[in-house]
């Protein structure tokens, strides 16, 4: 389970940057939409309002910024087929 969770967190953060900048039309979002739909959906939901970036830049550190989304991230990690 740990590897799946870390895989999900690292890929969420990787996709998040371009989702914030380019939205759902970002190339890496498009490439992963069919393969990891739950991960992409969560990424786009968080990126829409730059939820992680704004909190990490202004209020807190990234781990604390991720904490409100821990349950969602865990759920997505259980649905994703990615590996470490």
C-alpha cells in the first residue's frame, strides 16, 4: 500500500503543476486521463483553484497543504494501477 500511496502523491504533484498552468488541455493530463482517470480528476479538481500551491506558498508547507486531501488521495491510490 505504501508504494501505491507514494506513487499517487508524486504523480498528483507532477500532474498538478501543468494542470495549474494549462488546465485539462495539458499534454500530460491528456496522456494520463484514460489510464488514471481518478488521479486526473482529483488533480484537476485541486488545480482548478490552485488549492495546493496557494496554501503551500502562503500559509504552510506542502505536507500540511496535502493533509485536507489525505482521504481523497488515499482513495485514489487504492483505485490507481500505478506502481512505485
